[in-house]
């Protein structure tokens, strides 16, 4: 019994040592990746708008620009849209500081125990990805995730939650050549964001997860 107890102690000490070593290596790796991350820039976070040309009757005749986008200001974002986006994308958005440890651990546990996969990215990290990195799954690696997290944390120190959410709303691709949720609201419904119904707001908030799958023209039932 005493021999078994000694083995158990050595085994426990070995496990603890491995965990501590893993944490140290992880911290060093994160520090290295963070040091090579791009510099946080408001120009990157903000979205350029199209140049709109109207005729003498105030009728839009041309939309010039690489991306079809019309930005919205914070004071014109309805609270229903805020609630819809955060409930779908990041329900602890107003509580965390760019990185949600609980979400990361939950996603990791789900991915280990289930056939489905979940992402642990916060809304901040999604905005950073849109502003700085490729959205291709093949580019989703440890280095990129570490840099996303670091830039998200830096962004939280520089900008308010309201500003970050506005950046996101203006940045996301909404399908059918539309960038930003105001552009999508006018394209799909012919309305301003503040005039949308709850159902229409919910549709806009969900589209960024899968713009092709949730295309209201080709997949209305979905």
C-alpha cells in the first residue's frame, strides 16, 4: 500500500509538471505570436463606403467602389439589432475584454466530445479576422488565433463596446455583394435599420454566419 502511494505521488507530480510546462510553453508561444501581430489601426477597423452618384431628381444612378457598402453610425443602430447580434454571435460581448475564456473552454470541450465543431471566437476576434486576416478555414491556425486574441484585447483598451459593435456591423459581408448591415437592410428590405421588424433584424444578424446558406433569395426557408 505504501509502495502504491509513492507511485501515485510520483505520477501526480509528473502530471502537474507536464501541465505547468505546457502552460509555460503556451505562454511563451503566445507572447512570440503576439509580438509579430499587425499593428492595431482604426483605418483597418473602419470600412470604406462606396461613392454614390445621384441625378438631379435625387435618384441613385451609380454605386462606385470595390465593395457595395453604406456605413451606419452608432446612434442609428437599433437596440433590437444589438440584442440579435450578441445573442447569436457573442452573448457575453458586454462582459469580456476581447477574449472569452469560458467560450474557448466550452468550444474545446464540445469539439472533443461531439462530432460537431464550435468556434471560441468572440465578436471582437471576428472583427479582427475581417479587418486583418483571411476568412478561409485553411488559414485558421494557432498563430492566427493568438494574434486575433491579442489584437482583440488591444482593441478593447482603445475603443468602447459601442464603437467595436459599429465597426462589426459596417464590416461584415452580407451576401449578394452587400457589405455591412445597413447596406443589406436597404438591399433586401428597402428599409433603414431602425425601420426593420424583429424578424428582419434576426435575419440580418444571422446572415454573417453563412451568407450563402442564409441567402434570403435562394434559401428563404432556411
